[in-house]
């Protein structure tokens, strides 16, 4: 009888212990991670309701209590910490995180040109062989989609060595490498991107719903299409896919997924799955390379892109953190005469987004490849992004941009263009090309141009009374104007005439 009583007690105690929920952390809090050096480096996770959680980072610590929903958040002052430290997160259980560095953390996101690996970039063998930087780490978020915010992502922090760097994001790696070399501090990159995706997929439902009507229409159309996706429609699509796969997956005959279903380009799908779970992780800012998939709707992008940026900033709750992006490279065939261009209008939308505080862009109109939408020179892309960050975030006295249009004056049949960021004078690579002028008839023709100090003077015998100028305006334009730091001038136009993507939503 006594043995039976003892067994009951043991059983009850076991049940009592199992009632407590273990402290859990998102995947991004794991071995080899980099923590942002800041006054309140956030930690967050789940535990049992009311459970006390202690976070210890080196000799710094903080406490938190799990709320009714089981969520907890703590903030640790990491400003005085350096070198490798261990992290312990303890409640009813204890989690040890090893080989943690305190430094600078950036989020790198976008589509295929951000996803493109070091192994796929220029001089890959040399870059990989020399990639031995133990204080650079990258966390790559595994691809996933969701129409509701996910609780976590899959991924792990990897220390930069030749064995792993080949699958790092190339832009993220070269950006981190320049920061690390200049700042002499650890750098961590959280890489979350997916090729061929649109900006609305990286934006939350709440932000799209509350946006300008042109942007709000994106989620409204999706919701209308989603309402038509009945269980029968889903089953039919799945059956068609299986038949297609049985037939050997013939190219060009894949079943078309009905609009309104979950896929990488569904509005909110990537924000929910690949951004929401890392929101709140301490970081300095974000770098972004995307736009190709929105080029046909460039006017809409003028509103969509700032909406996405402000959405992320609001979610992180750290104010207007730095957000820098890559302007679209030159791509496709070169036009013999000046023409309107979707890609030029998308670049213009990106430039206009610099009206947001703590924003900036890297212009790469000179290093694209006409026949390849994925130019392999990612080292210069990362370096130009790093220039922006080094100047704006870390106080380095450097030039972070090429010439930027400032003003225009007309002198008879001649136009003079003034630039900011001329950096001591303008430079033309070989012959100065890429400028076009138009009169009141809005017909652009190529102009003869020459550098005059920090200005460009141009004219055309075909335009007696010029009223507008465009530079590097096209899909793959000639672009030969630089400053003395060898940074290219930003494409621009002085007119506001209606473009080819106006009204395309």
C-alpha cells in the first residue's frame, strides 16, 4: 500500500513539473550571434505566465516577467561589453548561448540581387578563399510564406569562414566586410530575401490597409481574390500540380496558381513569415536591394516603398532606424534614342524615397550587365552601401554619393546643370554622354554635354528653346558622369511629365 501511495505522489509531482512551460527563444537568439552594442539590447521569447526570466550577457543582466500571453521581453545594456561573451537565459529552465559577439547588426533584405550568393558573384573563388573573418557572422532566414504573422523563422548564425561564405548573401557580406575593416568591430547580418518578389509581400497587412488608396488597393484586390479560393479550387490546383509532376514537370506547362493563394508574391506573405519573427532584434539599420519586380508600377512604388520602410520602423519601435537601398542597375538593351522607361521611373521612385529621414541609396547605374538582371559585381554594391553607413551612422569623413542634380538654368539654347556631391569637381569617363533635352513639345533628343567645374553645360541644335533635361534615363542608359571619388551621378529628370507607369496599380 505504501509503494502505491509513493507512486501516486511521484506521478502528481511529475504532472506538476510538466505544467511549467520552458523558457524559449526565437531562432535568431542562438550560438555565434552578434548583439547590437546599445543601451537596451532586447531579448524576447516565451515562458509560463508570470514566470521570472533572467538574461545574463557577460557580466550584464536584466530580468523580465512573462505576461498573460506567455511573452516576455528584457533589455540588457551591452555598451561596455566587448569580445566574445556567453549568454544565459534562465527561468524554470536555462538556455546557454555560446560564442556571442557585441558589435553592429544590420538586416539585409530584398529580392534576387540581395539573395545572390558570394559563390555566384565576381571572382567567387578568390573571395571565398580569403573569407576568414571570425568577427563577421550571418544569419540566413530560410524561405517561407504565411498569410498570418509567424512565431519564428528557421536559420542559424554562421561564422565567416571559407567553408560557409560561399552561400552568404554577396551584398550583405561585402557590406559587412567593409564595415568590419573600417570600424574594427564585429558585424552581424540577418539576411532575409527571396528572388523575384514584390515590395508588398514584405509589408504588413496593417500598413497596407492604412496606406494611400493606391497602395491599399493592393491588399483589397488580394482579399477579393482570396475570397474566391474555395477548398475545391485549392484541391483542383493541388491535383493539377501532381499531374504535372507525374508528367515530368514540363517547362511552360506548370499549373497557374489561382490569385489569392499563399505564395511569395502574395501581399504580406514574406513580412509575416520572414520579417515579423525577427522584429525587435537589436540592430543598427537595414539594407535593401529590390525593385525589379515592381518596375511596371513605379508610380505606385513612390508610395509603397516608403510605406514598407515606415512599417518596419514602427514595428521595431526603435525610431527611424537607418534604411539604405540599392538603386536599380542598368539592364536590357541600350536605346538608340531617348525613350520613356519603367526602370528609369522605378529608380526615380527610389530616389524620391530619400525624403524619409535616415535614408540613402547606392547608385549602381554603371556596373550592371545589359544581358543579365543579376550583375556579378556585388563587391562595389556592398562597398557603396557601406560608404553611406560609414558616413551617416559612424561619422567617417568620406564621400557617400556621386553627383546629385541640384538645379537647372537656361541660357538661350544652352542649359546649365548644377550638382550637389560634386566632391571637388565633376569627371567624365571618356566622352560625356547620357544627357537629353526637350522643348515644349516634350520630344527628347541627345544633347552635346561638357563638364564645367561642378556644372554640366549642354545643348542640341534640334532644340532651340530647351525646357527639360534627362540624364541616364532608360533601362540601360549611357552613364559617364562621376565625381572625383569615382562615384556615378544619380539618374534624374527635371520634368514631371506623366510617365509610362502612371496609373498602373
